[in-house]
C-alpha cells in the first residue's frame, strides 16, 4: 500500500466545484510541507471594464461574474448603489428581495448538498452514479432545486442572470396571486428540506474541528440576507462602510495568490457555518428545531458538517419564502427612480457561499469611477488552505488515492466558486 | 447489433473564460437531466463529476471565451478530440462581457484589478471560439436557453437539424401579445436587432431588451441607432447599449464603433 507520507497529492482539475481550480499538497515524511489551492481560471477584469458604465447597469453586468449565484451579485451591487445615491426602498421591495434570495439559496444549496457534496460522503464520482443506486434521493434533490429556480424564474424571468432586479426596486413586481402559485411547491420543499436535514445528519463525518474565526452578517430581527452588521465570534462588529479598514487582500508567497484576510488576525471563514453559528437565535423555529433534533447546535466547527448546516438553511429559506408570500402586499411603485449623482456606496449581502462585498464610486453623471468586489470564495481561500494543512496531517498514513479524495472533499466543504474568485485572484497554472 | 452500435455517445463539457452559467443550464434542466444522462455517457464534466474520461468525444460542449495563450492551445486540442463541437453561450460565441477589454489597454486593466500585475498572463483580446477553430454549431445567449440546449443535444443525437430560430426578439413579443415598449412608452430596446431565444423576457418585465442573444440574422443596426437617437439617447449611450454581453459580435461591434466615431 502506498501511503501519502513523503508523497505529493495533486489534483490538476478539481471536480464538482464551480470554475477551474487545482490542489497541491506536498508531504515531507508525515509532515505537510506545502499546500496550494490553485486557481487557473482566466481573469475577466470586471472591476476595470465597469468603469464608465452607468450605475443602473451594475446589477446586470456583475451578475455575469457567476452563473451559480447571480442574485447575490445583483443584490450587493444594488444595495451599494442605493447607498451611493441615497435611495430608500419600499418595505415591500425589501421583502421581495428576501424572497428572490431564498430562491437562489434553495437552488444553490440543493445543488451543492445533493449533486456536488453528497457523492463524496457516499463514495460516488458524481450524482449520475449516485442516481443509479439512490434514484429517489436524486429525484427529490432535482425537484427541490427546481422549486428554488421557480422562485427565481417567477421573480426574474429566468434562473441564470434574471432580469428584473434594479437599483431602487424591480423592473416589475409580481402580483399576490402569482406568488401564491408557489405555496404548494414550497410546502413540499419545506418537508423535503426537513428530510434533508435528517438524511445529511446520518452521513459519516471525519473528526476535524479547526479553531475558526467565523464572519457573517447579523441583523437584529432576521437570519441575514441583505442587511446587518458584519460580526465575528472574535469581536468584529462593523458596518459595510468599514469593511476595507478591517480586511485586506494579501499576496501569499507560497501560492502567488491574492487572499482576503482580517488585518488583525489572518484567515477567517464565511458561509453557512459562520451564519449558523452567529445567527442561530434568528433561525425560524422549524429550522432551529430541525437542527437541535439531529444534535446540531452552535458552535459547529467541523467543516464537513457544512452539508447539514446547508440543509438547515434550506429549511430556513423555504420557511422564509412562505412567510414573505403570506405577508406580501405589492408596493405602490415597482421602483424608486434614482437621479444621477456623485457618491460612494458599500454593501455586503449573504451569497449562498458567504458574504459578498461591493464598493462603487460614482461621478455626477452616475457613471462608475471605481469598483471593488470581494466574493466569498476569495475570502475563504486562505481558510481552505489552512484547513488542508491541518487535515492533510491526519491523512499522512492513508493510501494516496483515498487521501486525495478526502482532500478534494475538504475543499468542497466550502462549495468554492472559482469563477467568482477569479476576477481578482492570481492565475496559477499547476500543470506539468 | 454490434456492441459499437449500442455504445452511448460520449459527451465532454469544457470551460474557458466564463461564469459557469451555461454549463449549469444542463444541471438546471431538472426535468430532463436524468433522461439526458441515460441517453449519453457524460465522459468529461468537471463541474459535475470527478470521473474524467479521456477523449475522443462524440460531442464537445464548449463554454467561455479565449483570453490566455494556454487556452488558445487548449481549444486546438479539444477540437481535435471532438467529432461534433457545440459552442454554448455569449462568451463562447462572441467573446462575452470580458471582450470589453478589446477596446481598452489591457495592461492598464490588469494594473487596475491586480496588486501584482506582472503575474497575470492574459491576451489583449477576448475572442470567440470560432476565431480559433471550426465549430459545428453555435448556441447563443447570456445565458443560453436550457430548452434550446436540450433541443440541440436531441437533434445532434438524432442527426437532424436543430429547430433554433434566427429571427428577432420582436417576433417573440408579438407572439406573447406584448405591447411594444419602444413604440408605446419610448423605452430604448435592442429587441429589433437581437436574436430570439429568451422568450422576450425584458419587454415582458417592462424594460428594454439588452441583447443577451446577440445579433439576429442581418440586423438593421443603423436604423435602430437612428431610432435610439429619436428617443433621446446620446451617442455614448447607444455605444454602451451595443457594448454588452455580445459586444464583440460583428454587427454589434460595427454599430458601437460607428456611434463612437460620431
């Protein structure tokens, strides 16, 4: 048997992640000598070509950074622009944006839980192989994902790069009766999500609990989507405006990559684990109870258990979508017209993978002067490498092939979206 | 029947500079996905599987544009390995939104985004796949329509011509009985010069089409430019309208450059 000790784990094309990345772990004896979570996805230079475009174009342009979480980009861009322009939105619009985000979370989490992450736990190369033995599970996953997509489609016309979100509101808002058409499916989805929590909790989890700094939004009344202060379990508590005072992109020598770090303390974790641990008290009753029933309560430090936390967030998203539909009364106007003016605005929203930061400066014609975007995967990137360094040490005596698969799974814990990260990460081609 | 005749067609899915959305359309086809994977062998699809079978492939689906030397080499190799090469989405068919670099100084762009520009290797232009290799079919859209993708895969497997229209978005508006937002409300709309496929989404949501599916067959961009001016759009605004997700598509590119010169 070939063990990993003294060898190199190398995965040139990481599978079941969004975008193109590679993995490189070098052992010196049983010690981990080097870890690289490489990115070879080509850069697309969004922040540069957005200069000179009108603020109203930012939601549609930035959604093209990521086909998996376009709504996150639209929401962060819109909120940043609304702050730059000093616009206040109708409460009904705010509610609709939560519903829109629920759709994306359901679609994205169902995709990751069942189609990208579960095959690792069950020992399948992919969901196609899994479907042969677990057809009912996969069919349920597809229906759940479809229901998330149907919210997005109803609100925004299509699943990928929807077209209705606008600075100030929406181009068109749905009627109450249109939204009520979703209720029956969402009630099924809520049940299916509860089953998902129970099912994911039966999976086998490696014993691995790093000491994380969790970073997520926190809102006084709600589990966070679009608003709140940015907080951590180590005392961070700031407005989006102060984000760049506390976080920086550093150039890590070993990976030649720009990685986001907390200036004071280094790597940190964003996404489902962070949200759950920092906002457990804000989950609706059924989601909180579902978690407690399977023994899940904060702090959850095992990143492999993110699959159960995503399932709990599925319960939240379905329950929240049902609440919004119950409470919705259409706004007086679909959107507030915004006049051109100079200004700067920052916003953070919770993409399925974690916080997404946007900052824009506008000139007096409403044209973008500078843009800055920090996606969740850029923020998790350093933490992913730290996880791999700690975790690979445990695997030194494992057969190389199994250790390789486990390390891939450790990356997939984060549901990394490399397409998102790339517009600011250094390109590393790790092929020989 | 010989075992060769029973062999399922091998499909490879390849990605270049893009957002991943077009290949996600395959996974978003929730109702058809299990039927599709039953009819073909998904041999290479890293977004969905860690099993990566070597070529040759019967059908290659390519997403994304060419923006690096490495990718310009890689597409040559993929072309050699694929019997039928299908190009999906605006990045692959027209260079995508990242083709906005094609009118700018790329070195300055890189300096604006990256802290260590010397590490970035990127080409001056973002170009469509067909500028590098011959392609068998181009499926338009930012993103593509999943119904059109399923139709295209089915047609390719059956050896028939896919039913994918090349007429304009206006036809789809008429079919949906939408009141023309441009005529009735003076909203600038690229629908008259943009290929159908989205189902006239934007006009149905009270906004002008912004050209996701690229230029229709023989578009009259000059006439639309004149109409935009009547609606009060400046040359800068008209230039921006044509410079979207299909900016480098020839007819849109020509139209934006003519406006910019005025």
